[in-house]
């Protein structure tokens, strides 16, 4: 089972995102989620995001956000928490407000201290800042960047550490996608870690979302090279949202084998990198995935099929972990 194999291979966990609505509606799905030997870590797919936790200013709600942490607690699984400062799923009172630096700073600090305070002691890691960089390597033009330039990065990490001052357990992450290709976006993420560190703010980890494409996934050694650029900066790394989509469906038998090799390369690169703590798939079954809603015609990006049967990708991952 994947988490047991991952732990034996030296990782902290192999885990998954869990969609809030499936928790109460799909018992076959939950039987897999609740198997800690298979999935040693969970993360809420949507419930802890700003639009769910602070839909209007100063009014906090944790009904959705508590669903997956409760699962983690019942099963004794690691909980990754996602996410605090992100341009998307950001309520319009934040994204469309016209802010001075001082007011938006106070809004961010209030959000972080409330949400982190609610989950204190429960999260192994928080994605403190998510997706601050555009795919071409420029800074993403969010309300945060418009108001602060890059100063909001250190501001957010400082606020997170302050909220966690009593337990000091928190591993504070920067999290983004398309860092796997070692291009301009990756260079900018390296710069981001430096900016936060130079400002004296605590950043402990970089999350590689790894929303990848079958047949275009970098090799195990290229991926290892990229991970090591970050561990060289004294931060840990993890794959935080792994899925590898077929560009067209149905997938052929050979495409399913390629998908398995691609998954094995990603997981193998984590095993090969001291300081890579774990792998999280962004859902484990093709029954539920954000991919077809965003990339029309693409999908089947996960390791169990729509009937909750293990795919070739599952077997490839188990082999690469067992080989360690
Ligand atoms: O909850 C509402 C429901 O009430 C409504 O009837 C329905 C109609 O569209 O929408 C539901 O909300 C959807 C939500 O998922 C829950 O299913 C949103 O429209 C939809 O936009 C949202 O998509 C999520 C997406 O983030 C939004 O950006 C995906 O589930 C989630 O997997 C995805 O996750 C992100 C990570 O957080 C960050 N990295 C990229 C990753 C994939 O996009």
C-alpha cells in the first residue's frame, strides 16, 4: 500500500486531496481515504480557501474547512492545509477592493491569524502563499502584487509564524505549478525564496503542485535537479497536487503505461532527493478531478479509475517506492 511503501522508502507520507462533497456522499471512496496504509496524508480540496473561510470581511466560517481535518484526525493522518494568500477563490471584497498598503496588510494579517488560529496544532504544513508567479516567470498581477509589489510575500510568512508562535510546529510553504520544467518560472521561484529569506521571514518549504501531462513529464533526473535547486536553499520540498492528465480520451493501453512511467519518475525524484518529504496526489480517482472542467477533453489524470480500481500508474508508483 502506497503510504506504507513511501514511509519505508524514507518519505513522511503519500497522500491525497479530498473533495469535501465526497466525504459524506461516497462511502466506497471514503474506504480508501480512511486506509492510512494507502493514504497517510490528506488536504482539503477547497474548504480552507479564502472564499470559504472569510466570505465577507471579518466574518469567518469553518463549516467546509473542518470536513477534511476531521477525517485526518479520525485516521491519524498528516494534514496539509491549503491555502492562505492566493489570487483565486479569493472573495471579491478582497480582489476588487481598493486598498492602501496598511489596510490590506491588516486584512491579510487578520485572515491568517484567524484561519491558522482555528487549525492550530492540526496542520503539518500550510501553503501560506500560493501561485504568486505567472507561467512566463513574471510576478502574477494579483491585488496583492498590485498593492505591495513583492513585499506581501514576507508579510504573509511573518504573519503565519506569528500565528503559530506558541506551537512552532508549522512548516510554512510557497506552493506553485509548472516549477517542474526548470524554466523562467522556476528561476523566479528560486528568487522568491531568496526574497523572503532576505527579508528575515520564515519560509520552510516549496510545494511543487505537479499538474503534469502524459508524455510531457520531465525525466526522473531532471525533476531531481529541480528539487535540489530548492533544497540547496535550506527549504524542504514536496509534490503537493500531483496529477498527470491524458490530453485526449479515451487513453490507449500504451498511454496508460506512459502515464505510469511518468508517475514513477515524479515519485522517484522525491525518493532521490534528501529533503523531499512526500507526495500528494490531487485526488486519487478519475471519478473526481478538476481536470476535465478546466481542460476540455483531457483527464483520467489519477491513479485509480472511475470505478475505484487501481491503474497501471498505481503499480508503477508502488514499484518505484518498493525499489528504494
Ligand atoms: O461549491 C460550488 C457549488 O455550490 C456550485 O454549485 C458549483 C457550480 O459550479 O461550483 C462549486 O464550486 C466549485 C468548487 O471547485 C467545488 O467543486 C467551483 O466552481 C470550482 O471552481 C472549484 O474548482 C476548484 C479549483 O481549484 C478552483 O480554483 C477545484 O475543485 C480544485 O481542485 C482546484 O484546486 C487548485 C488548487 O487549489 C491550487 N492549484 C491548482 C488546483 C487545480 O486548479
